[in-house]
C-alpha cells in the first residue's frame, strides 16, 4: 500500500520541496539523528573540468554522498558487462533493476509496464495483470498492485541477482545467470508480450494457481490464471507439458519462447501471429510544424520464426486520444484507464502545440504604480534568495526572480529588470563555478551531474533532478532573452547545457548522460525517484515542476536559436500536458476507479495514484503541488477549464473553506478558467497575505489582473511558433508572441490571424473570436469574417463553434428503431458550421472526441459521419463515415473518438473557401435513445486544415 511505502522513502523526501513546517523540520532532524548513515566515502583528489566560463568537478565535495543503498552503502549501476558503458536512464519505470536501493533485494521491486506488471526474482520474472483496483488509505489512494499470475524462467534457474542487460526508449531486458543457465526477458510499456531467451534449461512457466487450459496446440497453449488469459508460445517442434502449476517446454536447439496476456480467449489466433516477432528496441521521433506536435512511436523487431515483423502494442489513453491510426477492438485495463491495442509496429500522435510565453501580454488591467511597488519589494529585499543554499530552494528563488524580469521590462522598469538579471546571474555563476560553497559534481558511474548542497535525495537517490534544474534552465533562458553573450557556450551556456543533458538529454549517443533521464516516453510523463525502489513502482508528485523544465527548454532553445532543443521542449510539454490532464486531474472522468472518491491526485504511482503529497495531507498542497511554479509555461492547464473548477471545488470541500496557505497559487490556477472569480479573491485580500515561497505579490498581481483584462487562455488556437499564446474575453481574442530572433517575423495563428513581431520583442494584437453573447451566428464568432479555425465544439442547437465558453449540455440521439443503420445516417443529430476557410494540412486527418451515453441500454452504437462542402454550394465533396462505437450498459459518459477507425469515405479533401463542415451522429443499432455531450472540451471536432 502506498501509505506504507511513504515510510520506506528517504526521510529527506518527507519534508516538502516547497516548504517544511517547523514541526516537520524538527521531526526530520530527530529522525536523521537516530539513523546511522555511515561515514561518507573519502573522495579522491578532485579535478576541476572547465565548461565555458564555468566549471564542475569530477569528485564529490568532502563529507557528501552519492547514490547509496538504504543503509548508506555506496552503490553502482547493476548492469551486465555488455551494458556497462551505456548511461543508465535512472528515474524510469524499471530503474530498480539497475539501482539496488535496498541491499537485501538484488533483483527488483515491482515494475509497472502496463498492461503487465513484473518483478524479478531468483527463478525468473514474475508477470501479473492487475485488473481490480484496491482503495486504501481511508479512500485517499487507489492502486492496481502487482500480483504474480505466473513466473517465467528456465528449469533450475536460481540466479543470485538480476541485472539490466539492454534498454531502449520504453523497453528493457533483464538478465539472470546462475553459472549453469542464462536467461533474458524483453519487456516494455504497452507490450502484451514477454519475449524470452535462455540457455542451460527448458522453458518454464510457474503459475500462481492451477491453470485452466482453454487451448492446447502443442507448442501453443492458452491458459487462464486468476481470471486472466495467457498464451504460451514455444518454438515450432516443441510441446508444452503441464503438471499442476508447472508448465515446461524443451527448447532443443532453439533459445527462445514467449508469452502474452490476451484480452480474451478468442484473441489467441491474432496474438499467435506475432509470437515470434521479437521486439528488439523502441524509439520515439517527434516533429513540431506550424502549431502542431507529431510524434511517432516505433518498435523494432526480428523474426525468430517465419517472416512476420509486425507486433501488437497497447496505447495509453493520452496516446489513443490523439491518433488517427487504426486500432483493434482489443482493450486492456490499466491504472491509466483503458488501453487500446494497435496491430502494427508503430503509431503516430498529433497534438496542438501548447505555447510558452516569457510573460502574459501587456494589458490595461494592471496598475503600473502598484506593480512597480511590488517589484521593488522583491528587488530591494535584504536577501532576495531567502537564505536558500541547496539546489531545490536556490532554484525556487531563481524562478521567483525570473518571472519578474519580463514583467518589469513590460512596464518600462528597466533598472529593476537589470537588477533582477544581475541577481540571477550572480547566483547562477556561483553554482556554475567549482570550488565554492555550492557547485556541481559529475558521477562517472551513474553518468549524472549533482548539485551540492543537495536536497531531497537528489544525491543519494538521484531524485528530482528535473524538478531542481528546471528552475536553473528557466532562469538562464530569461537571462539569454536579454543577454545572449552571457548565455554563449564560451561563457555560461555550457553549464546550462550540462544541466539539460543531465535531465533531458536529446541525444541517444551521448556517452556522458542518458537519453531523456527523467521522462518516460511511452507513459507520457516524468518520474521523480532515481531508484524506483517501491512496491508501487515509481512516482511523480509535482508534475508541474516537470513541465517547468519543458517550458524552460522551449525558451532556452528559442533564445539560443537551437530549434531542435526548442522542439524537444514542445514535444515534452505537449505530451506531459495530456498525461497530467488524464492521470493527475482525470479531466474526462474516465481514468480514476469509480470507487476512488477524489477528483484529482497529488501523486501518480506506477500502480495508481494518491490524494497525497510526500509531506502533508493538507488539501491546499495536494492541489497546489501540481500547479507550481506558475509561469508562461502553465497556460496548458487552461485546456480543461471545467476540470480546473472541479479541482478547486474539491479543494475547498476537503479544506473546509477557501485556501489560506497557498492561496496565491490556487488563485492563479483559477484565473486560467475564471479570471473574474480569481480577481475577486485577490481584491478581497488586497495584498495582505504571505506569498508561497516560489511566488511574489508582483507576479500574482500581474497574472490575475492581466487574465481578467484579456481573458482566459484560448487553447483551441495556436501560433506557428511555440512562444505564442491566445486569450479570449467577450468575443475578443488577444494574440501575443515573443520573437527571440534577430529579424522581424510574422506569426500565423491557426484561426488565420497574423501578427508581425519585431526582433527580440513581444507583440500583442487583438481580433474577433471566442464567445460573444451578442453574435447572431454562434457558429461564426464574427459574422463579418469567415471561420478559419480547425477545432470546433459541438453546441446544442446544431452548431459547430470555435467558442469555448458556452455552457455544457447534452443532445438526444434518436433510436435506430431496431434496424441496422450501420453506415447510413438515420434521423441523425446534426452539427454544422459555414463559411470556413482553410488549406489541407499535410499528414493530418479528421479527428473528434465525443462523450456519449447509452444509459442502461447496451449496443446502441453511436456512429459519426463528417462531411465537407468545400465551396459552400450545398454539395458535399468529401464524406468520412467512422465505425460505430459499442456503448456499455453502465450509466455515465463514454468516450468515442476517431480511433474507432474509418468505415468508408467518398470524394477528396481540398481547399475550403467559404465552405461548410458538418458532423452527423446517429444510433446504428438497437432500440432506444442515447445522448451526446455538448459545450465541453470532450465535444470537439478537429478538421485537417490550417
């Protein structure tokens, strides 16, 4: 249970990264005094390595520690000789294979690949498929805990340990050897298969209970254990022998076999096709073009028998929501909601790029004199760094100052701007120079750069590097915006790049640092623990501090003209944003088990999630820890405004009233959905409060009052550079973009708006758009201009609209009257928008996201057709009919997307010139009406146009 795991964690992590109360600090001090950590290893004579104008050391400062076991003993990566020179990607879902945190466990803790779970032991690899959640901790935690259905290995295998032998972007191969036998098993995220290779013994499967055999074809056997169906595949010519709970097969001259968890017994034939197409690696590639981020996830395979090179992979929710690739009807249960299976070695996702801006746009909502006073309070403080000495708290202080630099610049307070820049430069240069009270040290065994003084296990457990260093990179990016010479490689930029390489290295061939250390590519988010040494897998609490690193990469890459690094930041931010939306905030209410009584979690674990933090049960911190720091990279949170309101309503219920301790953070969060309400709360306090340690009154005042003036972020529109954003209020859109380049450029937004932005400047403009109650044609926000957006919401009344502030509702879908209507609209509910302009976006496809509910009826099969009249002449030139969606008989909304697959198409797409787009939805089967949701972010049609 997660509550037990918190006790196992490093004591230092039990104090908030964002503010230890005195009682907690005293408790920590007493606990540390009672624990014998052992003497620190005597460091060898340290060498200082130059890095531009800065430097770091190759040996830890005296009296400090690097990675250790829980008893304080030094530990090195637990990898095979073949992998010894490859940087280990700590902070991953399988890191316990390589980081032996607990000295009495030389194998691994449970590893959550999803749909399968794993744990290494002496006799091989435990495999489980948890499908029933447990609610623990007084209802505050849910988990699909690992429980072995079977163990896969070789007869007689009794290995003294398990090592990591090979790894790729989301797969890993553990290795066992006992002197007589060797065994490897390749496993991964989204993989229903385990691919095994062994020598010195027969293939052996040991089941947790006597299996039921539903198919026996000699070398292919289907069994059911604990209600879960598995297929076992031995080489052709071999036969599985079943004796009680032991199943063996001789391998003869072969060294391979495999197994798969099946979504149903009738899937055996499909899965058999790929039994010997062994996965050998995995790799993601990404591309940012215009306002979109596309990512392709590819498995490499080899045919051990026959010629088949394809495979099956299960997509997480954050992936299948954003792919138009065909999916099978097969699904799996996971802690992240339903996983859907694709029959291919690759798939591609496409998402709107979430913009990052150095500051919110200038507006008349800010009183400049008042803001100047708040700025001076920070700039003239006796200690602007509030006594910070370690990497985390120094980072927080740097982040606080960094947010104020562009704000001061915006209102003409250049002296204050430069003073803040000077403070940031001075502190960063201290850290970026070896030999002082603070420095960075490189560990050649773990291929990592650690800042000392360290904190919260960033040294002994390799925790949280992406959290800590995000602030340093962000601060450096703001400095680079104003002083590129300071950020040059010959000056301090090389040290900034070392921090980037440690946390989010874009290179797979860099021998000094692993590729994307903390970011779990397939899971779509980062992990905090460097060792993953928990029964619940790895964890991440402050997803927003992970986003802070991605936003920092966008700004640093933009400032330094490094488009590849900028685009990496966009990929990481856009991907993790959807993961946060689904797995931390459950914005569509489709992920958390129905028995879990919370609307958000403070921590995501491999096994589930917890309404908790590492240090407190205070609801303000539980809700706020995934908001801080509030920056121009936080705008992505505004995509799900209803979820923000639900989140804050829960906080107040749990808190027994409005926030008091972290009120400023939560006001800023609310301003992303309801700026007027947030401003009322700010006005009610009138500056009489204590800011959260990473915040300031200057920033909070500017944030809330700016959003009240320009409106909440308009997330259905994006610019063609990532340093841009759009806001909407009362039918008016405010467009802003920052141009880091040396010449003027024109930024084009997806609704057709263009903005000329001078070199090294921010530009702001307004235009019609968004919701306007006075508009007689709600489908066209501005009757004088045709719609040029590519994302529309369904609005009750038969309208497709670019507005995002219409109330949520639902429309009725008529009964099919007992006749099969598959493929032919029957009494459809129709939504339409006219006078649409756009050019076809290469590689894009029609996409939709709809919530439908059949009530307690089964099999009503809602079906969608999307039609395009390219010139508005009344003739539809292109129609796309999608496969129907099999609804369940359980009350509640279900999600229907284009992932159901295209059933039929007619005509071709072409340029839209005052065209018409229509969406029809009808029930293809059954007797009875159903409903489709309107007016929400889960009632959206996206057309393949720009």
